[in-house]
């Protein structure tokens, strides 16, 4: 019987002192047999167990400290190398405990499957994690790309080995696991050596650590072959080698942190240098910019003579903006009449169907006055309320007519406003132009601005109708925006008046907005002058209006009382002079 609760196979020999005896042992195993037979007294056995427990306790303590330390670093910097290293440490420790018998006896006692499979599975897990840690730690993807790509082939072979072990081929699986572990260890050593030759600082630490572990493995194997004696050193050379490996690799990982810190400091220094260089460049560019601004200012002053030509180009741009506004207004206005027509078609079709149904039966039975079904037909006519349907049909048709008329009115307003024949002087009704302009502006009023019209009967005026519509648009738009820009609870008011004064026509547009301050009223017709916020106005609307009225040999003036609104007066001749006709 085994002596005591101990993972070692120790047996009492009941041989009296001074006598001799023979002991027969029959041993069978699915793994390589190691049979160092030692005769000890109970005191020597207890001392040996204490020494073994001390060595393994120190080993486990070192490995757990290394694992916890590197796990803390992983959570601090989130580098996957540290996570793989922690898993590798835990796997190596478990493998060594399995080889020494501690694992089956203390960690998974009574678990036959795990006791028979642990050495193979843990050995291959250790090889896999060590392989993956090496790939991450020494950057094999960059330093040894070919070996890096071939490496995962070992993972397939490891999986095949485990499959054999679980399929009952335990001896073959164990031998295959030992061989693959040795080959993969040499493969990793070759990768580390090549990476070190190609400039990887981490590869140097890995070579030292891996070499220490491999030396421990070689000593352990040579001891099993009988070339070295069984003693504490040769028995625990693998745990000692793995402990030295973990300590050296921890030094390498610590050095990796220092390298990262130095790289960060260098990066910060480089960023500071670039920032200072950018600051110097900006100062130089600012100096150059000041010189260019001065030169540009002189050039602008010299190009003042070309301002009129520039203004003409801006007139076209402003007109395109007005046409865009016109299109938006028409799209909004046309929507309602179209909805009238669309929504009334279904009830119109239904009511006409009712009428046709009754009329058809009347035609069929009209010749049969004495037919009793005539009373039924009359009842049906009464139930269908034919008179009501006819009344409803008439109302629907009137609604359609109203929508169509509204659509025609909008289109007519469009034609009147955007006159494409504006290059020619022609006789036009200015009242009609004002009304079409107000039609376009209707969506902007938002039920907050009331338009009062006081339009006198005007004779036809010789002019460019489209351009004058643009004048009305600019003035009316400014008046509406001035009112909408106020914080007021009441409805704003814009008044438009037209009068004939001698051989001239006067159009007055006034509002009850905030008015124009006296300090700027003399600048309202200057190009690019605006009191609106940046991006809300070009400062060209009134300048363009002034230019158009001037070309018509008219004049435009403005009156304003701050807080009480502003009034613009456009005066135009009824008939243009011969000189104006030639210019046109």
C-alpha cells in the first residue's frame, strides 16, 4: 500500500532489520516511464517531501507574482502581448504541476480523464500560447514575415495530436506531443534569433529567456535518459528553467514599457518641434499676408474705374438669386391648386357614376309607365339623393375651376415678373408688376405681415418691365425682412402706393419696421453695404435697384424715422428719351 497521502509513489517495505527480501513491481503507463527507485527512511522521506514542497511553493509563488504583475500591466496599457504572457505563465505552471504529480493529486483529484490527458493537453496549450506570445512580443510579422505566416501550421498539428489522444491513441499522442513541442520550441528560437539579427530589441530578451527554459528541458530529458543522476537539481530543472524564463521575459516586457515611454517622449518632442515650426511658418505667412493685403488694397483702389463693369456682373448674379426665390414661391403657390384638383377627382367620379346609374335605369324603364318597378326606381332615386349629388357635382366643378383659375393666375404672375424680353423698352402696367411681385413674395409673409395696396389707375409706362420688377422685389423684400426681424406681437404692415405726378409715375413702398438709423441712411445705396448679419445679405439689392432706376432716367429716395419704419419712393418718367431708347 502507498505510504501516506502524497503524490509520490512511496511504499512501506515490511522487511525486518538485518534481513533481506525481494520486491517485484509491475508497471504499465501510456507515457514515458521514469523509474528512479530510492530507499529512504521515514525521516529522510519527510525531509525530501518538505524540500520538494518548498521548491514547488517558491516556484508557484514566483509564477503567480509574475502573472498578476503582468495582468495589471495589461489592464493599464491594453497591450495584447501581456495578456498572452499571463495565459502562458498560467499554462506553464499547470503543465509543470502536472509533470510533478501535484496537479492530479491536489488540483483535480479523482478525475481520471483529466489525469490521463492533462500532460498532453497542457503541453500543447503551453506550446500554443508560447508560440503566440512570441509572435506578438518580438513582432514576427515585421521582422520574420515568412516564419510568421508558416507558424499557424503548428496549431493544426497540435489539434490533430489532441484528437489522437482523445481517440484512444494515448501513446502515439504523447510521443507526438513531445516531438511537436520540441520542434515548435526550436522554431520559436529560430524566429527570435532572426528577429534579433534584424534589430528587434525584444527578441534579445526572448532569446535569453527561451534559452534558459530550453536548457531546463534538455537537462530534464537527459536525466530521464540516464545520462544525468536523479537529484533535486535535475528533477526540478524544468520548473527552475520556466521560472527563470518568466523573470527574464518580465524584464523584457518592462523594457518594452520603457521603449514605449521613450517613443512617446520622442513623439511628444517631435510634435512640439513641429508645433514650433508651424508657429514660425505662420508668423512668416502673416508677415507675407500683411504685405499682400497692402498690395491688394492698392490694386483695389486702382481698379475703382472698373467697378461699374463689376456691378453689371453682380446684377446678373442677383437676378439669378431673385429667379431662384421666384421659383420657390411659385412651387409653393401651385401646390394648393393642384391639391384642389387632385382631391376632388374621386368624389366627382363617384357622383357622376351615381347620376349615370339612375339615368340608365330611367332610360330602360321610361317607356313602361305602368311598370310597378317604377316606384322602386323612384325610391332608389330618393335614397341616392340625386338632387344632392347634382348639387355636390356643381360645387366640385366650381372648386376645380377655382383651382385652375388660381394656377393660371400664378403662371400669369410668373410671366409678368420674369419678363424675358426685358432688353427691349416696352409699354407696361406697373401696377400689374407690383401685384405679380407680391404674389411671389407671398410665402415669406408667414401671416405676420399685412400688405396694404393703394394703387391708382396708371397709364402704360415705357420701361424694362422685368428690371423694374426686380426693383420692387428688392425693396419689398427688405421691408418684409425688417418687420420679420423684430420681436413683436402685432402684425407688421407694408403699404404700397402708386400715383401719377405730371409726366411721371411715383411708386412709394413704406413699412412700420425699425427704420434706418440716420448714421447709415446715406449709405443704403452703396454697393456691398448692409446692416444684416454676415451671410444674410450681399449689400447689393438696393445698389442694383438704384442702378436700374437711374438707367430709366428716374430717381429713388428714402425717408426714415428710427423706430417708425422707412419709405422708399421710386420716380419714373412715363416716356423715355431718345437717348435712353438708343441705349436700350
